[in-house]
């Protein structure tokens, strides 16, 4: 419900956006024909702060026959034109594509043709064109089976119009590229058309609530098409992948079929900008997904793919590459036994294998659901994808007779799952669940070397994942297994001269410790880190736990907090909270279209013991307060105690839920505003 509620607000915002005069006429857009109006455009008429605008974006997909692989492929033709409105928008002149190539078959993705130009106005008012050349296009192998194809347009600056046209092919017809009608910047015109043969049935999933911007909506329009299939006479008739025998003579045959056409066009789609502490903004973009759900070839048995979550999970677990890991043998088994020799409990064994894998196999920073090579090759190479590492962990735990199962995950950067639409390609990562004898679960992901059991890397904390058992599957929560915990203890003394000094200790635990370790460059960086975090002067700093994985970080130091004291005659005003939770409220807008996501739960405790000078007393006891957000997702308290000659201040903040919907935004904003106000409450101290 939280996503739906948020997107309803987005929908209302889109509905109220003023419709402006169309910047271009899409029917007259021809490649290379740039108008002076486009070149002279300075700002977007509705979103004047926009750093760029997509003037035109059109993609048409059709099926063809690949003579090399002897299978059907999708051909994708795309034409996009973008206007750069501000210097900060020049990065829209860079394009990046990830092209897959199977290591086990001839299936691949590749760019067939690319052309484009950069257009600028000269000082004399003439249009200058610089065409894309080979020197502006780069292709490199990222890992086995994946190439990065990059295009960097030349001479891109404020005022530039860039135009790109390309044709690419993909043999991966199971899941077609997502089409985004919406981005962070406004889009004037966007069209997607897919012409699909009758043999293929796709699930169509349209997300986002900017459907009011659709000016064309064609779903399943019937037509006809054909492909010319070349095959050997010794083979058979075309099957699901049109594969044939390698014997006999080659002949070409035309195959006619009926088609279904899907076409959507949208105009004047507002840009949707990211907001502080929000999930990835593309989760809320208006877009459409295609996923193959079934095939229905003449003379062949129908194949169903994504009809249920059980079917989706069966496709995954029955993959030949995954099976190698589900049934471990050989060196994998021996290695697991060596790593756990002498250990008794399930948790000890799981933790030992987890820790050893982190140092044995290096993550290449690529997320994947499927392994890139066999277990033996991964062990030999010592490097792999997230699937290589996690499935290796799974294989080793199974070899130790632990109940370990794969959990399919969509990482935070990959976006939310649509739980109502069974789909394998929504996932981009796999981790491991271990069910212990006492019935508890242990979720493991060894890719981040500084994350220890039982913590999960932050990229996994994306609502839920799908755990796959031998004959069933179920959802499992992917919430942080621990909080971001910080505790402060200050013992300070006020002098008659108004100086305030003493000692302080900070203890950071779980995700707070992990964050601090990443932000500091060893013990030498602690002083700088303290200076950035707090306003008081810290000296004689001592730190422990910073170099030890999984250990809390303890920092102790002497402190000069005199800047927190103001005097007025015989009165001293001392700020009650010197390690403020927030410098300012990160939630500034009065209205918001997206939820707030703190990623993890959070617990903060602040205790200060303030010793008064001889002959002074607390003039007035500030009021202790306790309040919470509606529903109790977040709670705050600030308590003052007069202890005859000293004052104790105890502040506590607890976020027991990291996610706040758009409807809860204003209440959360007011909650943080009130914390900031209470933290400024001064202690008034008077000479007797």
C-alpha cells in the first residue's frame, strides 16, 4: 500500500501540472533536421529549473531471424533528441549500454548501427554540427559475458542539442528493455512500439501514474508479419529458438504469422526529481515492462513461463548453471569441510564459511542472479559476480548439511519488486538463507568484505526477497537485522568563568559502526571525522574497534564545550544537547510526492552529566518531554534531572521503522522540527 499511496500523490501532482504549448511536432521530426526554435530554447516553459529536456524519444521493436544463431531476435530502433538547458545538464550527452553475451550459447546483444550529432549555435547565429565519430564510441569488456558500450557526444554545453539514432539486436527475448516515458528531466514526446509474433505471449506491466499524459494507447492490435528462416534440410521445423540440425543442405523459407502491436505515446511528461532520504526516484517513473509469459509455436507443446511465482522460481532453480551449485561436489565440499574443521554449531559453521569466502573470492562489483562459471572455475579464478559468491556460499553450506536456500533479490538501485506480477527479471541479485535448527533464519550476502554476520549489506535492504525451496517458495523480509546505534556519554564541569570542559565517550554499534569505519581513514581520520560531526573541540582522542570487522567503535576524548555557554551577569545559559541529532531538518518542503526511507532502524542515546560550580544552582528545571509520530514509528524523549550540584540530561531517539509514506511525511517533518526545538532548550544556572 505504501507505494500505491505515494504514487497517487505523484498522479495528483502530474494532473495539476500546467499543460504548455508543444515544443515540437513529433510527426515532423526527422533525423538531422534541427529547428532554430530548438537551438534557441533557453528554459523549459513549465519546469524552468530543468537542466535538460528530452524533445523526442521513439523506439520501435520488431522480431527478426538471426542467421548466425538460427533463432529469433528482437531488433530495436531508437531515435532520441535532447536539449541541454544548463551547464549541469551536459552529462545527458553521455550514453551507456550494457550488452550481454552468453558464455554457454551464441545468444548475445550488440549494436548494429549508431549515428548521431551535436548541434550548437555559432557566435554568428548559424547552426554548427559535429557528427559522432569512432573516437566518441567506446566498447570494453567488463566481465565475461558483459560489455560496456559508451557514447560520449562531443562539444556538449549549455544550449546544445544532441541527437542519437541506433539499432541494436538482442537474442534475449525473455525480457525486453524497460521503456521510460519519464525521467528526472521533462520529456516532450515519447513513443514505444513493439510488434510481436503470435507465437509469443508477453506480460505487459505499466507502472507509474502519469497515464494522463498518454496521447496514444494501442494494446494488442492485430496484423501480419513474416521472417525469412534459413535452416538445414536435415533439421526439423523451427522450434522455440528456431534451432536446426547441423546436417543437410541449407534452405530459406518464408514464415508468415499474425502479429500483435503494442504502442504507447506520451507528451509533455513532467520531470520527477529525487528527494532527500527517498528511494531511487526511477521507482516512480512512468514506464512499461515486457516479459515473456508463454510461447505457442505450431506443432509444439505450449510453454508457460511466468504464470506464478512457483513457475518463476522453478525456471531459476532448474537452470543448468544454478544446478551446479545446488548439488555441490568435489573440491567445493572438501574446502567447506576444511574451513569448518572443529566447529560444532550451525551458526559457527555458516559464519566461518562466510568469512573465508570474503577473503577467498573478490567481488567484481557486478550484481547477477546467475553464476558466470562453474564452482571449480570460480574457486580457481578467485573473482566473481554476486551470484558466484552467494551460490558458492550456498553450495558449501549445503555440503555441511545446513538447510541453505537461494533468495532472489532486487537491490535498492534496481528498484522495488512488483509482488503481484510474477517475474524473474525483476530480480538482479541472489543471497542465501540458512534455516537453523531452532527455526530462526540467517540471511547472508558475503560480497561486502566489511559486513559481518548477521548484518546484510545496505544494497539488500529493499523490502523483500523470494526464497526458493526444493518444491516451493515464499517471501522473506529484507529489513535491517540490526539498528544504526549511537550512544554518547559526556561528563563536563562548568567553571565560574563560564568554561565548560570534561570527557566524552561515543559508542557506535552495528550499522553506525559500519558507516563510521567507511567514513574514516583509519585512526588518523577520527579527529577530522569528529570535527565534521560535532561542534565542540575534541583532544586526546583514543579509539578502539575501528580496524576490527564487526566490532563496535569506541571513541573517547577530552572536550572543550565552552562555545555552548553564554553568560549574562550572574546567569549562565548552557545548551542542553551538545551532540545534536540534526544540524537542520533534512525535510524542508511542505509537501512531498515520495516516501522517506532511512534504510535502517535507528537508536540514539545521549547522556550528559553537568557538574555546577561551587555556589551555583539550577535556576529553573526545563520541562521533560516525550512525543512520537502518529502510529509510534519514531519516538523521542528528553529528560532533565536536578541532582543537587549537578544536572543529568538524557535524550533518546528511536526509529523502529525506517520507512515513512508520503502521507506520513508532514508528521515526520514536524517531529524532526520539534526535536530541533527541544535540543535548543537551555539550562539556566544562577549563582546562589
